[in-house]
C-alpha cells in the first residue's frame, strides 16, 4: 500500500524545515516517530549529521569506574543499585581500589575516566572528592567526567550545600565535566512511577544549568523503552533543546535503550532495532543545537551502533573497558572494545574515524593506513568515501 499523499507532503515540509535550519516542534517529532518509512527518516537525519560533521565519526579511549552501587533510590528500571550495604552483590570500593583501577591501565593511552555511583547514604562528601584526587594524583592529564546530576543533587541535599558549592568543590578536586545520566524521562507521570525518590526533572536541568554557568560541559541522555509515550520522548528532547538554547553547555545527546533483566520492569519488552534507529534519527532532527548524537554501543549492541552511523549518529563513545550498570541489566555486548575495534567498525560503515578527547578536541584522524588487526582489503575498505551512495529524501 502506498503512503497517503498527505503524509508524503508532511514529511517533505519537515525536510524543508530541517534543511533551512528551522527547529522542529512537538507535532513534527510525533510525525517522525510514526512515519512508516524508517529509511526516509534515517536519510534525513543522515543529511543533518553530514551537514554538521561530514563523515567524521568520533570515539575516545576511556574507561568506567563505578565506586559503589549502594543506593537509596529505588528506581524500578535499575538493575545496578543495591538498597543497603548488606544487600547481596552490594559493594563500595576503597580509595585504594579506585586508584588501582587506573594503576591497572597506567600504560594505556586513556584520556577520560567516566565515574558514576549509587546514592550511598553512608559515605561522606570527602569520599567523592577523594576519588577524583587519587586519580588526578596518578594521572594529572586524564579528564574526569564524573557524577550525574542526580548525584550532584543528592550531595547538595545530604550535605546542606547549593549545587554551585558542590560543583566548585568537585572542580577543585579534579572534576572536568558531567556525564548525562539520570535524566531518564522528564515527564512527571513517568518519574513518579519509576524513579520518584531521586532528583526531579527540574532539579536535573538546574544542576546542568549551574554546571554550564560555571564553565563545565556536560552530556544529556534519555532513557527510552519503559512506560513513556512517544509524546513524552519528544517533549523530553524539546526540554533539552530549550536548556541548550539558554546555556550552550551540552556536548552530546545519548539515547539510552532500556534493559529489563534483574529489575522491576523485567516483564516489559526491550526496544527493537527499529525503535533504536528511529530514536537516534529523531533525536538528531529534533536537537538541532546539540552538536553530537552518541550511540552507546554497550546498550544497543555493536552491530546496531554501526548501522546508526547512517541514522544521525556521529559518535560511538569509547573503549569503556569495564561496564557494570547495563551488564547487570542483561546487556550481552562485550565489556570493552579496543581502539582498533572501534576504527574497524567506523571504517566499514564508510566513515572517517576521529579519536577525540572528552571536549571533542581531535587527537587523531584516520588516514586509511594499515592498523594492527585491520586488513586493508576488508569487505568495505577505506576509500575516502567519495563513491559512497547516499540516500536522499525526495521532496
């Protein structure tokens, strides 16, 4: 069955808005989520991606540390947290153990350490500052992307401080930027049902507003595939876009696909590959003022992440090396990828691999030279992408 002429015309109108730099509205986002032609939506997102970044596809050499999974918040979608220190599989690292994570990788060209915790009621604020200090003492050059807005809000509430006071003390201890986690879905209806005992949407946004005012850059996220509606997803994106218009401090938007193993939402189906790709594409089209869209390969799988590079995505995150949060929720992806693995994925997608630091300064650009573990006669060889066939949206 052919698509109604009305829908084709509506899509063409949206395409014109995108090409002319006009922000899409809630109705546009809803239409894109419901438009049957996924490839057309993806092609339009790819146009926008290439308008911003050409074929450049970013990654970094990083690793994760999660010093504690003890958490007072009982989020229904979370498989990582343990409510008390006595709970099975609960843990809290000593500062020596945190330091050892970096010692074990001291010879690796790591440029970023990503640090996220549970909301542990028994730890002093000094512990969180000391985690940063011990890592900076060992590697002063490494960038510490640490503590979600939910954690910053928790510190402020627990220790009787303002967001600015918390952030300034963490900056003094070595904090370089904020990760984007904890946003989940901003809709109050959803948050009340799945994460009512942690920072609200307004508080999450205010933490990032404060961080941006202090000169910190940050990422932003959206957890999708639980009990939210499509309208609530698009509204979430619009609220991120509004804050970005105010502060300009978001670097990257990261859609996070729900994993259901080991949590209270285990009966919910996980997002499909189509939903993943469409969400990346819609995110690229709605968030015109956020430079980068990241596919977190840990969550959606390496193969879908690779395909997403034609659906608006320009960043594949990094090497990661040890990931707990989503693997405890049933993720079957590897715990780590090597730098060579990432370059190969990007090359075979017909893109140019660019190693970046946390703030998107370029460290290395792929010139197609031979790398250990990558054959020059691979199935999709590096060719400068001059002859790559592009899908184009027919208006």
